[in-house]
C-alpha cells in the first residue's frame, strides 16, 4: 500500500523526492519514497527500480536488492534491461558469488539489446568477472580468463579463421568471448575448408560480425543451386560493407549472375570456377564498382563478336587465366584487343593460357599509360610486346610460342624504354638473348628483383655481362634457376653485387661447394638467404659454413648426392 504522504503525488514527483533524500544520505526515507513511486507507476518503471536497488545496496539489504534486480531483468524485452543485469551481477559480486555473477553477465550478453549504449559495459563485465575467480593450483589456466580483454582480443586476432572456428568448440566461455568480438568475423575465409559448408554456418558467421563482413573467400559451398543462391544473396544483402569476394567453386554460373550484383560496394571479384565470356561480361556490366577482377577459368567462346561492356575504365587490375578455346565461334585477338582498349586505366594485367587461338593476342600495350605490372604466361604471341614506360613489374614466359629470333622481335625490344622497371621475371626464353632484353632498361639502376629460369640461351658470358652492368648493380633479389652457365666468373660477378640479399641458384648442377664458399667469403656481402635446391654437387661443409655466418640456407639432405653421404659415412667408421 502507498504511504499516505505520497498518495496524491505522481510517480515522477515521488521518485524526485526519493532522489533528494538519497542525495543527503537519508536512505530510509529514500527507500520509502521509491517504494511508493514504484507502486504508483504500476510496477513497470525500470528507473524507479534501479533507484530502489541502489538504496537497498546502501542499506546492505542484499536479498531485497537482488529481488528488485531480478524484477528488472524480467520486464518486457522492449525496455533497456542492461541495468538489471549490471545490478544483479554487482550484488552477487558484493556477496562473494562471482560464479553466479559471471553467469548473469554472460546471459545478459547473449540476450540484451546490443544497440543499447550500456551494452559495451555489460560485455566488459562479462569478461572481467571470471578473471577474479581463484585459480586452482596444479590445473591449466584459461588464457581468456586471466588475460585482460584487450590482450585476449589481440591474441584472437592472430588466429587463422579455421582455428578460430575450432576454438568456438572449446567451451561456452570461449564461444561467448570470441563471438562477442565482431571484428574477428569480418573476414569470412573458407579457403581451408575440407568439406561442404552449409548455409547455417555462413549465417552464424554473419551474425557474429553483426553485418560488418568486408571480405569473403568461399570454398566447398553446397552443391544445391538454390542453397548456393541463398548463401550468396544473404552475404550480398546483409553485409553492406562487403568489398572483396572470392569464390573457388560455385558450380552453376546462374547463382553468380543473380546474386553477386546485389553487393553494391563490391570492388574486388575473384572467381576460380569455369565461366563463359557472356557471364563475365554480365558481371562487369552489373557490378559498377569493380576495380580488381580475376577470372581464373574463362571459357573463350562467344557467339557475340563483342561481349565486353563499353565502359571499363574503372578497372585497375585484370587477371584472365586458363582460356578454353572454341575455334569456330570466336576471334580471340579481336575480343582481347577491344577489352584492352576499354580498360585504359589498367595498372596490373595478367594473361595466362591464351594458346591455340586463330589470331594471337595483342602485342601492343603501349597505350595503357598507367600500366605498372604485366604478366604474360603460356600465351601464343607473334612478337615481343610493346610496353609503356610506366612498367615496374614484368613477367615473360614460359612458352610464348616464339622459337627463333627475328628482326621484328629485336625492333620491338629496342623500342621499349623500361627505365622504371623494378622487377623482371624471365622463364624459358628461347627466342632472344637475355642481353637484348636487359637493354630495355636503358642502363637504369631501378631494377631490384631479377629472376632468370631455364633460359637455355643464357651463356656464362651473357650472365657476367648482365650481372656487371649498371642496370643490375642495385639488385637485392637474384634467381638463376636451372641455368647452365654458372662458373667461377659468374660467381665472382655475383659476389661483387653489394646490395644482394636473396639469392636462388637452384637446379645448377655445375655449382659445387667451392663456388658456394667463394660466394659467401666475399667481404662486405649482406646476403641473408641462399636457396640451393637440387644442387647435388654442393656438400654440407659449404652449407654449414654459410649458416655459421648467419645466412639462411634452403638446402635439404634429400638434395645431397648419396655418394657424398656414403663417403662421409665411411670416414666416420
């Protein structure tokens, strides 16, 4: 029953009088006022209950305080109930019941409104209270219990996505803690999946990220086309910040066409599944914000003579691989040339597998005045490509279909000016000498990475001329793999390269331990890593000496000739 002094007051007035008594430490009068205000409000005011719980705490009436806190938690879900969980947990901690307090805080984290301003406080208390529990001696310590929340979050960030999913099964506490860190789930990386991934799991990851997913790498999705569409559509619609999408096996192209354009902020698309020209064209047309595009299994047949969209100037990186050919329905040179004409702002271009086409691919890339990286691998060309002077990374080969040197090839090489080139990768170049290719650098010293692999025309004279030129004096990463011309002169030239840090001489059968010792004994060298895979004439004494002076040598015992092993075994006996 309401006290007679408060029967004519409104609940707000009675609550204000109770707050006045509370401020002057008149807790008995404050309790009387708050009780009357709560009855006048019909028993549904969380604010008045919160004031009465605080008064009970001052009077040390813990049982009554906990009953009011429980009543706060039981009110309708539309009300902000975080104060009830916080009050109940505080009371249980004050009475020495930390285990019960931890359960109350954990329940509140799972069921309270996450958008409420006090929710971060509740989540902080849920992870802080368990750390106050006594740790039994002789038992393992839970790191997420002992460590502060910030350190626990930093540790969890170092865990791979696959391991993170496994950690959810360790305990309910781990599951609750890891699920509360939304930033851990912004990268949905299923590249390590080994079995089919269902819609339920994908939705749980989106829920843990609270819709802030930014990257998704999908693999082993369900084979059912409807389920696949449901998964992709949910990711595209619910994750507004999604900007990177990679799909390794998508089955039918219909699910991709219908769902991927729903992601309005998508700027990176990487598809490994088999795809026709028409499908890729529709994706480029319907995804207006794409900047980075990779099609790894593009089928090169189209009944339409020009399937590419008109405006592709937004694309900065383009990767077209493994093109399957239908000679009766398409002209690949025409299609690719039109594509390059419409991507004038390209900065990175990779072409892999364009072979056996009726007309070879384009050899003129000089109009791409912003191109910085070009890779042409396993493609049929009829001449060396003309390149813009902005190129910084160039990879040529293997097997470009050119077998002999012609005046046209030399003319194109001499026409290129690559004075800004920083990385050059040459593999299986048979049609021209390496010295001619290096002449494109125009004696510039900007080259930092030089990889030469299986170039049969690379004689020892050519290698010495290349390694002692001004163009290679600042090289820090050098690879001469499966090269026949490695001799003492070449080793001496390598030793004189003062900036060299990484050296790969794998597959060189003429290299022996004496050459390795000569290489590492040169004064002033800063070599950090040496790779000698397949160098069977190199002994362990040279390898051990290199390791003793701090060089990381990649050389396994399996690469060592067994006759050397037998010889050393006999010496030990």
